[in-house]
C-alpha cells in the first residue's frame, strides 16, 4: 500500500517537473492527498459551464468554486474563489466570473478549468503545513486561525516526520490549545483526526524531499473530523547540498584525542611576548599539561625552553592536536603538512576566513582537512580548555578550576564572559571550547563527546546558528536522558526568512522553528547569557524532582507573592495544601502568619521557625520541591538562616530524601555571603531576586521531564 502511494506521487511529481512547473494545481494536490489519506472535500474539475452545473448537482448543498491554473498560486488574490454557490444559475455566474477574474489577473496564465468542491460545515479553522527549513530540513507546522493565522501567529513546529504522539502534542503546544478542547459549552474537535492530518503531511514531505512546501489552509476541524479545504504543494527549485556526516564512533575517536591529547604541536609558537603563539605556549606550559608540547617555528631552535621544529612533519611520534597560531594566509600550506602527519585535529585560532568574507580560503582548508581526515576546530576562535587534562590551549587567561560544567561558545567575547563568570562564581568546568566559524567541528560533535564524558554533568552552549539542525537534535536526544543541555540561541528577534508562496512558509521564522525544535529535542533554552551560565552551574547542584508539588516558605508576604508569580511563569505547580498539612504548618507559625501556599511565617520569627517549617517541607513525601523566601532580620541573620538551611538539607539527603531546594534572600549585603554558602552546599540561592532561583528550578523540571525522569511532557 505504501509502495503504491509513493509510486503514484512519484509519477505525478515527475510529470509536473517535466513541464517545468514548481506549483501543483488543486486537482494534482488532491491526487497527493488521496494517496496519503489526507482528508479533503469531494471535488470535481469542470472545464466549461455545463460541466460545472453537473458537478455541483452531484453534491448536497452549496459548493465552493476555485480557479485551476498552474500559473496562479494565490487563487483568492486573483478573484478566483467563490464560496457558497447554490443552484444552476449561481454556478453559471460564478464560473464565468472566476474565469474572467483570472484572465484579468494573469492574462498569460493557462486555465485548466474550475474546481467544484463540496462546502465544508463550519468548524474551527486551523492550518497544517510543512516547509523546508535551512537549518532543520523538513519541518511540519500546526496553527490556529485559518485565514487569520499570520496575524495570530499561534503556530508550533516539529521535525518531520512525526509519530502520532508527537502530532497530538502539537495540538497542546499552541497558546489557544483550550479552544480545540472545547470552551463555553462547545464540544472539542476530533483531536485524533486533526493529529492524523499533521502526521500524514509530515510523512509526505519526509518521503519526497523535493517537496519544498505543503499548505493545508484552512483545515476545518469539527467534532467529527478534520478536512483540508485547500491543499497547496510547491516543489523546490534547487538541490540541497548535503553536509558530510561522521559516524558516532568516528566523532568520539577524534574528540577523545582532542579533549584528552597526549601530544600537542603549536604551529607558530613564539618566544616573543605579545604574540598569540607565545601566549598559547605559556598557557600550555604554565597550566601543567602533562603531555608532550612541540613548538613549530621554522625560524627558532627552541621556544620557551622546548626544542622547536621547522615543520610539524619533523615532530617525532604521533601528535593528537595541532594548534595554529599563524596568519590565515599560511594556514592552508601548514594544514597540508598536518594532514600528511596524520594528525586528527587542527585547532585554528587565526581569523581572516569566512567571517571577513574570505569564503574561498575557508573552503580550501575544509577541502584539505577532509582529504586528509583531519577535523577542524574553528577558525576564528580563542582556543579551548580541557581542565581535567590541565590543558589550556588558548591565548586568553588560564582557568584551572575543575568541575562538571562544559561550556561552548561561537563567539570569543562570549567565551571570555563565560570565563569571568566561572571564576567569579567558582564554577568548576570540564571544558570551555570556542567554535568560531564552525568550518567543521560544531555543536553536535561536542554534544556527542560531552554526553559520554564522565567529567561532564551539564552542557551549556552559546550559538548563533546550527549548520546541521538534525544532527544537533540527534546528538541532543542521545545526551539529554543522561545530563542537561542548555542552549543560548542568539538572533531571537531576527525577522527570519520568509518563504514566498504559502502561509506556512511565511510563519516559519527562524526563531519560531528553533524554539519549538530545541524543546522537541529536550534542550533547555536560556533567554539570556547570564541565564545560560546560571542554569549551567545550578542544574548539577539540584537533585532531580520526583513530582510536581512545589511549596513556598517565606518570611515576607511580598516576596511570597513574587515567588508565586515566578512559579507560574516557569511552568511549575504550586501545591494545593491538604488540610492535615496545613494544620501541621500552622503549629509552627504565629497566628498572624498564613499557612496555605505560600507558607508565610512572617519576618520576626526566630531561626527555629525557619528550621521547623523547612523540616516539615522536606519530611512530607507529598511535597516535591521547596522555594524559600528569606527576609533579613536581626532575629534571624543571613548566615544563621544559611547554616540552618544547609544543615537540615544535608541531614535529609543523608537519610536519602533529596528534594530540590532553592532560595531567594532579601536583605543587606550579608545575604551575598549567605547565598554563596548555600550554593556550595547544594541549595541554589540568589540575593535580591525572586525570579532567578525559581527560573533555575523551572529549568531543572524541564530537563527532568525531557529526560523521562518524571511523569508528563516536556
């Protein structure tokens, strides 16, 4: 059956291409719809007025009449659509009017006739479509609004093809999802039928890569089904260039030698202070790298006390990484030597390639590297740090605080912000890697490695684009079940490419697609740089939540309100406190305090009140996470609060009760030290903000759901 349908569609598409066309007519669209089980109304093609009358008579009730022309894509704009036509007289008049309008609109257009289509009942108008995204390839879209969809922009996207469950999830991902379930006494739509329209369209474009766009607009969804009133299919005019792919084992083999090298050569190593080649050598030597360090400089006998070689080919033994610190114009010839030496990795620090318009020069080095099987990191990067190897292969400041956070950035400036943040917050890192122009190695290679790296607990990536969105999603899906992946995607507000010819294409702005597909991959998207960095350092600290019930315990009513807002904003659930738990909390708080959720213990309470309520929150198995709001008073000073909280949390963790606990501390400057104390002991705490601790908690919940560690969706 599947083979039959693909043969039918293949024959049709080949015939359309043979005519030099890219847009299918409505009858051709129906052939495809029928082949894939995409529900469309009954329809017939009339080539003259009498045929139109006969066709209309075969349908019960009014009909819709539409111009059929391979040269008229936007039928409504051409005056080529009339809705609600009934009776022979109206059919004749509509036929003549449609043809006249079409000829006036496009005098040279070929007119095949008029489509007579049964009029669908009223229902909820939605759009189902698919486009070819430059980053992710075939993407399926669903949105509410029909003709208003471009105004409402209530649309969600997924990689195609989708299965039945993913298609159903799209119905719940639009802002107006409740409309589909039924509101104000109206019954909901047939969700299965609507999801099937999405799934079948997604399978169609996956089966036929030459289909650039599919547009079902509107789809009329009712309680009894979902039928596409119109189907538009557009073929691509160009063949997409496929990027070279590497097998997972190939990636891991080269990345292992990059991140855990035994021997490093520095091409352009220098004795002259102020040169990049000097800085790289100093960092490697001063950082304590235990492997071999080979300076390469044709004009020096030694560099910083190490024997220098005229060429990398003269270096004895195997070399795992060649770090380039020479001008761009010399890179290609030196890279040939690296290739002949069979060095698996070249780290290209120099700029002057595609980022300055030198695309041919960059293409040349990529060709050389591929020919020799050398992977390229860069060019135009600050280098990289692999802290567990004491490796600092960069011209920037050294960093040696080992830990579980891997950080990557496409930008050198962002890389240095990462470095400063890590130092200030004492964040231990497993690696900091610059990606620059991403001529070869990119985020999916790094994700594949960090996903397996036992030193890495959380991965945070700043990126401006993805070269191969599907490879990234594949790597993310393999990594997320094991450890969180946080992404800061720059260019959020860019207009995005508009694909002429369909509503779906016009709606598929770059960021809208990125947002939904990163979520589909289980990635946590950070709204800003500081958020990315805070998520990265905080997520490994927090235990994984075991359920949705969040309880706020606060010493200030005002912060309790703000914390409640933050809980809602971050997609978390404030627990409805049952009567017995409410009574238990009331045992510890003054009469003028408030139980419920937030639990307001008021500001003048001694340390014992904080301790008793926190203990109760950790003890009760119905509570899954705690948000603490502290208010600085002399009765309970900041460090007293911090010490008692850390002590109680540690005690419960020793007993095997590990719940995420975050805290917001308001007060004088002493709260800063208290927050640092808490953070170092597994309680994520921030001064002067109610939003940040809850945002981190929300990120932890999003990862836990994506990783399948909790019930519910991501």
